[in-house]
C-alpha cells in the first residue's frame, strides 16, 4: 500500500493504453509499460501497479476505508496478476461438484452468477464468480479457486437473500458484494463447462458437445500475448476439452434458474 | 466428396477491449469439375510440397481439427475431411502423393481429390496456415 506520488514515481511510462467504463460508472484505464509492468487506474478511487512478473502489486486507494477499491482489486486486478503468473482464465462462474469444477459461461448478464449462486445455496462449494483461472500443475490441468467473493443480485430471480450465502460487504447499485461462507479451498480438475444459451423459444435441455476448444474461445479472458503464450494457451485449451465435458445448456430466458440447476445436478 | 473442409469458424481471442472476435469464413465450396486445367487443379501445386510454418499449431479432435495461426491469433476449424487432408499433406512429399493416398482412402476419383486438395491448399495458404514449395524452388 503506497501513496499516489510514490506509485507515480515507480511507473516507467505507458507503451500501450486501453480504457473503458465499468458497470459502476467508473472509468478504468489500463496501461502497459515497455517492460511489462501494468498500471490500472480505477476512476479516482485507486491506482494499482503490477510488476511484469506479477509478484509485486502496489495499491494506492484514494480512501482506504472504502470497499470499492478492494472489490476492484479482488475482482479485476488479481485476475491480471494471475495472468502474469501464467494462469489462463475463462469468463465463467463456477462451483465445485463431486467430480470437479462445474463452470458456467455466457455473455455478461446471461445468468451465470444466478445459476452458480443457486447451486451454492444447494450445498456446492463456491469456486468462482466471474473468472475461472486454470493452469497446468504437473501433468494435469487444475482450476484454482477465486477469492470467496461474489456479486449477488439484490433481487435474485429465485427470491433468496444474499445473507443465505454469506456476509454482505458492500452494496453497489443493484448488487451486493458478498463474502461467501461455503467455498472451495484448493485447486481442482474441471469436470464440466456449461455454455449457457438463453434465447426466447429454446426448450430446456443439456447437449453434450464434441470436444473442441472452439466453443470456449469467446469466453477466454486474455489479451493475445506473445506467440509462446498463445501456443501454451492453445495446448491448455486443447488438453482441457479432452478431459472435460462441454455442454450447451439451453433455456428460454423465462425458465426459472432452479430448473437449470436441477438439470445440472441431474447430469452429475 | 467436395471441398467442404471448412467449418466456417475463424476466430481470434477476444481482447480486453473487445469481445467481438468473430470473423466469418469466406470459403465457398465449388462444384467439383473434371477438367484438366482448372484453377483448382494446378499442376505446379500438385508437384509441390506442403509444410506447416512454425507459427501454426494444430490439434485433431473427433469432430474437427483446430488450427491456430500464432501470427494473427486466429483459430480455424477444419471438418474431419479437411483435417485428414492436412494430416496427409504433412506426411507426404507432394500434394499429388497426398491425393493418391486420399483417393484410395475415400475411394474417389483422383481428379476430384486433386481438385479438393488444391482448393484446400489455396485457402490455407491464403490464411498463412501452410507454405507450399514448388519443385526446384529451393
């Protein structure tokens, strides 16, 4: 934890810059230095500086007692640190099942967190809310649990309250930021990835897809990276789909989340 | 058998800035023609060798072969026929030898297979996924 002036002093200058506005209205700017360091500016709330090897992270919050900078640190900045450590990530929520991680991927707002929270409520340990990180540990590919924190809709489609799952740390807009009580504690193989397809008129069903990394590509959270990194990512995804069931989980948007959860549990 | 080798998927990773990584395939299968001198049955290409450059990695799966161009970051999907063609092209010294082997495997006229292979090679080369070396070019 350092002051803004110290962090600026440690910054060597941007080679590449990208920017965007987050759902909470804050503008986020990510700057990559020639040496690989990453500076992330989270509105006027905080600035973070991540070393190229991912081993040092400097944080400079404007208000130390605010939760927002911590939430952004744990939701977004740590993901960049894990990327620097060689982990690959899918944009997916996940819980732990009896034979490994059950992941749920869809586009933003597609209901993956609602489905995961329903399964956590049924007793499956929480694994990840928004990003499932993986790497090759020895010969096997293992997913690594995210911090036990999730963004939970205050008006959950199943009508249950955030306090059923854990402790509310903060409320941002229509979401509670929640410390989940029942969470996975260690790396685990990925048993199944469910690609949520919720469009009007679709009948509820689970289709097992032929093994291929192609359906996962839209959900990979990564900048392209060096050719070496791309090749390593390709090998990881290719090995992953050889050992993991990939499902298309289809349902009409009006189908209750509990029915999707029933289907997932029925496939275990 | 037609030159229907491309699954129509050509993608790159979504970047941090944009998740829209789709790029539509432009490959349209053509009717097989039994004419000697068609653009799809190039005598020089048939006598050429084919190799995958260092910037291309690939993996075969039951339903498709996935090819990644490390220069562009784009993924390409080949259906099982296209995947098998690529595999045989890698193992044989010329496109013509590959055609002979595949014609025997698929029990199809050699001319049809040659046309399909030339079409595949042209498409893969246009995507910088293979390099062809004409005889005497080295």
